[in-house]
C-alpha cells in the first residue's frame, strides 16, 4: 500500500498547516485499509493492536492540531510545550507501528502455505508491509520536522541553523527558511529576508509588578582609614585590620580581611583635566581666554515666529517653594508675615522700610564730618539688618550702590554681637561714600553713611530688619526709623577724603572686589589667563610702590618669568640655565656671567699667590687661598739651588747657568763652582740688578787674580749667568730679593 502525502515547506504558514492536516487524514485512511487487509490475513487477533494504533493516531492528530494552534498564537513558551507533546505522541505511533509490523510478520509465518498458494494473498501482505513502512516514514519525517521546530535560544552568528529552527533576537523570535550560518535575521521594520522570517515580534513592556518584601539588612560596612604614605609595596606591614589603607605613589592600598592581603584599588585622585580653552590652544587657537570666549559667540540669528499660547501655568509647587523661602532671610528664620509698624510685645518681628535722602539736605562743608544715619529705636535687640543703599545720579557725581548686612546683639548701649559684612559694593559708590559700623545708644542704634566732600547725591535705602525683641521695653515704633543728615561743625573728618575705597567682604571671581583681610588658603593659587600676573601694591600708591611676578608667555613664545619692582623688571628667568639680573650699570648680566667672573678672579689670584712662592690651584677654596696668602714670605726674599752649565742659551756661545721659578724677582744672584775638575774650579759669577736694564757680570778667577767683563740677564721668570766652566759643570747658586 502506498500513501501519497503532500510535501510541506517552511515557514509554517496557514497553507502548510492545511497540508499537514491532509497528510494525517491520508495516513488514517491508509491505516484503515491496512487494517482490512490484516484482518483478511490474520483474523481478529490483531484487532487489539489496531485499536491501539488508532488511539495513537488520534492522540497524534490531537497533538498536531494543538501544535498548529500554538504556532498561530506565536508564543515561544506554548510552542515548546506542545512540540514536546507532539513528539511524545508521534513516538507512540512509531512504537505501535513497530509492533504492528511484528504482528504482520507472525501472520505471514502462520499463513505461509496460503501465501504460496495464491499470489493475491502475497500481494496483500506486501501491500500491508508497504503501508506500514509508509506510516513509519511519515512518522520519521514528522519527527524530524518537529525536532527542527525546537527553539535554539538567542541567535549566534557562529552556529549552523537548519530549516524551521527557531531563534530569539532582541526580544523577537524568527524561524529559518533554509539551512544557514552567519546570516542574521531581518532588522525591523523588515519581517523577512532570504534566510529568516519573523515568527513573533517582541511585545510591549508589561505592567510593573507588586513591590517585593523588604530584604534583610546587610552587614555594617567598614570605612577606609588612610594611615600614612609608604615608598613601595615592600614597606607594607604583613598584617592589617579591616579599613586600614596606605598611599604608595598616589595609589591606595587597602587591607583585604578575607584574603589577608593588601589590594591596590588605584589612585584616589585623577589627573587634573584640561579646560576647554587649553584644548583650543592645543588645536591651534592663538590668543587669551577672553579672546577665545569671544570667538565662541555666533552671529545673532533672525527672530523666530511667535509661538502658540501656552497652557495656564501650574504655580502650586512654585508658591509652596516661595512660602518656604520667605521663612528665611540671609540664613535667619523669620516670621511668615510682616510685623505692624508698632509692636508692644517681645518675640520675633520682621519689618521692611524704604527711605529717601534728598541731595539738597547735605551741607557740603569740606571742613566738617558729615554723614547721614539710619536710626532704629530699639533698646534690646538680637537679629539682622540688611540694607541696599543706592546713590542717585547727579551731574558731576557718580552713581552706584552697596549691599550691607549687620548681625547684631544689643542690650541697651552695650553690644555682644556686632558683625558687618559688605555683600557687594560698586567702585563708583565706594569712591563717594563710606559705610561705617553700627553705633549703639541706650534706646537706639544707628548706621552712619559718610560722604566725601563735594558729593551731593540723593540716597535711597531699602532696608529689612529681623528682630528678636527679648525683653519688655514698651512700644517699638518701626515706622520711626528715619534717615537724617548729621554734621559736626569744626570737627575735621577722621576718615581720609578720599578714603581707601571699601570693597566686598568676599573674594569674587570677577570685578574689582577683593578680600580686605588676610587670605588663608589650603590649596594652590591658580591664575589662568594669557599673561598671568601676581601683583603686590601698597594701598593708596601708584606703581611706584609695587612689586609683581609675571609669566610672560604665549602659546608660541616663552619669554620666561619676570620679577618687577615699581613696574621695572629686575630679574628674568628665561629657563633653568639662563637667569639674568639688572646690574648697577643698568645692564643685564646672567648667573653664568657671574660664575665665569668668579672663576676668572680665582685663577688670577691663584697665579699671583704662586708667584709669591706658595703654589696655589685655581680650584682651591677661598679659605685655602686665604691661608696660602698668609704663608707668603715677607721681608727680604732668598732662594738657593744647584744647576748645570750649558752652552745652549739662545743666541750665545759661552757657558751659562739657568736659574728659574724663584717666585720673586731677584736683586742679586751669586753662583760658585761646587767641585774641581780641570777648569778653574774656584770661579764665581755674580749678577747685580742695577738700575739699568741688565747689570754687569764680574768674573773672578782666584788662582791668577784675573778679572773679566762678561754679560748676563733675565726677566721675571728666568735668569742666565755667564761662567768660566765647561758644559756639565755643577754650580751652587743663591738668589736674593727685596
């Protein structure tokens, strides 16, 4: 029996699933015909076996239908479960068909004679066997198909995939259309390519799950205690405690209690990063930081169209934040509402007031101390007073403003807290006005504002008072706070006019504000600009009383480090080997010049000492040279020695003796033969340095009394004396000097 089945393809579309259904129907029909043939051959003994086969086929059919329905649902979990069920059912069919094949074989044996008798019976048996094999082949094909439907986890470019393999990628699942390796599934929005087709797209994010139960508390952590700094790892102690740490060349070594070792966890501070300006210079920009910032500004673009009307603003959060902020003024809590102008009780009070002082109220007496003052009639007070003082502009006078805050504790005329801070002050205001510290009297306090002579500006004061009135003092009338002019005629101002302009109490990044007191720093002072300069100027003076250090460098030229006094350079460090100074002659000289000059002096002094009879090296120390100078003989000089007669004096033929390296210029030299040969052994030569350039040489011969006139001479380093002896004769000599 032959069962004709449809050829199925992939992916498993609806048409392919219909083919699978048709194949199963054909298998069922073929098996029914097979049952009829078997009944003819073997009787009813195989009925039970066929019933089991039918049940297995029905179960397989149900499993296939479930697999198809699961495939339509396109959820990977359901596909996996149903594929397993389908494989189990198909295995049951295969096992049953195997048993059926055995039964047919038994039937074939039992009816061998009948088979020999009739070809029709043989053909029927053959048909039954063919049907059985067809069923087994169909089951094997379906088994392979089911195996390939199994998921292969996440897609891997190095894995070989076969037709109908299923993979996941980025949350979606894909099925292969053909055997493939190294060809990835399609990228959305594509759903198919030559090798893959989208099976199920990744779903949307699910709802947030319920909050889990609180976990148990972890163990207490251990802080890091940096004990000190070491030179190398070999210096680390052999043991430590949890949290112990040492610094070694910038790296932190922490004790690991679980391994009983020290672990290098790396540096605790990274390298200093470069600013955007530094990077711009490295990439070719030339100019100062200010010029670079200016270069970043683009041209102004055209005005854009008017936007649509926005929705009404929700100011709930802003209103709440404003209410929160309004409870604090300059770091101090304050009531939620302003106090009335007159108060009769103690407690916390908050008051605001604006005051105006007209310019024509100034007396403008240059010989008198003149100031305006703000009067607050409170005897006992603790709190803060903040003022914004603005100078109105008049012709010939400068406008400007200052913001000042006082922290005050007052009991009658005595203060126990009095701190004044200038938050900000403009140079124009500081040149015309001077804000003094608060003054106390028994029932009031007042704030003087001094005026420079010739200034007649309007003053506008906006003040805010937070008061803790801590004892009963009757009514306090805040509305009596006033601004008045006060002049002490005939009393010259104790403040200089113009005085040294006041500045802000705080150092600011920009502007002219500086710190009035000492500046203490825990880190480095860094000045970042094109030509950094550190200036020191005596207050009230011009550059005639100043000093500065200036790094005169750019991105292309390095002029070195300049030191200036009164704006005039006196030292320049070009580099480590080129340092120059300004001399008394207004000429620059270098350290190298000074070193060479000192070396030359030592060489000349050493030569002079040596000439005086005490050998001295040019590299001797100053102390050694001084000792050698003290060792130079004083008074008459004398030297003696022995020399040999020679006739090699340049330009002369007679015999001479040469005397050299005396260390002084001799006045007289006497030479006498010191042994007898065949010559006149008692001959004597005398050199006398008379006022003429070279003196006369007198030769005396003792045996006959003859006297000869000879010659000789010398200079400061050597002397030649003529003698009456042959070459090689020895003479003892003595030289005398002044």
